[in-house]
C-alpha cells in the first residue's frame, strides 16, 4: 500500500485535491448554515419586538 502511494504521484495529488475540496465544501456549508440560522433568529427577535411595540 505504502509503496503504491509513493510510486503514484498523480494518485496522491488527486487524493489531496479530493480531501481539500471536501474540506472547503464542508466549511462553506457550515458557514451558510450558521448565517441562515442567525438571520432567522434576528428576524424572530424583530417580529417579537414589533408585536410588543403594538401591544404597549
């Protein structure tokens, strides 16, 4: 196994590329999910504040 990896630089590069692209993709997905969650939370706070202002 180790011998195959050492003697196959293109395969090693593609493994690195696949891992790197996977890492970047997961990072973007997490960033988007956190951003979306934050927007929803802020929207709920604003809605609650608006209703509270109408009631007062």
